[in-house]
């Protein structure tokens, strides 16, 4: 009940602020539950995704810090959101959406990049889709990226791609993940091009973008060093055994 109320309120507010949004290819949405996956471009694109997918109701991941405020926590809990630690996601980041999807009432919205300041896709959505037995539906948002931009009444467009079903025998290893990542990215690019052939996303918060890119580069460098050290230890252990 609360979700339906919030959805009506959000639809009215956004219509007043920005006008009527355009939702393309709704006929591609499956009849049952599914996972909407798309590039995260603004803090309000999940709202537009949820409105575009109506009357289907959605759950969605939200960073755990948002739940620190009692009012926001109340709203998120009643809007079918659940907290996730983006830096150290635990088993609940997989188990919770799988459970909700299997119940058959709520679809879910997942941003594979995990943040607005990165375009690098991660594998959680693929694992969840496989375990829940539901398809991934690629989607993109084009329109204003800030609330001030919404006031300019530049039209918002949300478009849906063809569902991608993950076979139960599909291996969600690095090679398998790369295969789905490429398929999703190709779908995002095709949808963006269909809406606007000249579209190119630019993060409106350059400072946050630069900081996140630096963080990612550092983490990758650390992971590479750890992998090299592990390989050296394994080689040394192999040499020691061969000389015994």
C-alpha cells in the first residue's frame, strides 16, 4: 500500500517538475519477475525505472549509509529497499533479492556498476538472476542528471531492451561474467543510440568521479600485487618440493 502511494506521489511530483516522461519498449518486459539492470546516471533514475516498469512493483538495493537517518530508513523500508555495504557486500546482498524474486511479487532494480561514478560492471546481478531463475532486462535512462536539470523540463526517456535469460548451467566465473557484461553493454549502447545517436554520458560530479576512479585504480593495483605475491609463493613452494 505504501509503495503504491509513494509511486503516485513520485509520478505527480516529477510530472509537475519535468513533464511527461517517455517510456519505450514496455512490451519487452516479462510477465513474471525480473531484474532491471542499467547504468547508474543520476540519483533519481531508479525512481524513473520504477515508474516506467509500473504496474510491476520493485525492490532495490540502497547503500547502507542511507539507513542511518530514521526518516529515510522508514521510507526505504516501506519502499521495498534493503541495505547493502557497497565496499564489503555480504551474503545478504545476494540472498535478499533472490528470496524476493522467488516470491513472485517484486521485481528488482540493480545497477551493475554499483555507483553513479563508475561504468565498470560487476557480477552480482548475473548471480542473482541465475539463482532466482529470472531474466535480466537491460534499461537506460537519458535526461537531466541533476534536480536543477529536471526543472529545465528537458524530457526524460527510459527504454527497455530484450530480456537476457541466464541458463542454470551457465558458469558465473570470470569468463562467463565477461560474456554477460559485453552483452549488457552492447544492449545499453544500442538503447542509448536509438534514443539519441549523439548521446555521451558525462558524470555531473567530476570531483566524485575522479575520486572513485583513483580508488578503483588503487584497489586494482593492490589486487595485482597480491596476485603476484601469491604466484611467487606458489612457485617457491613448488621449487622447494622439487628439490626434496
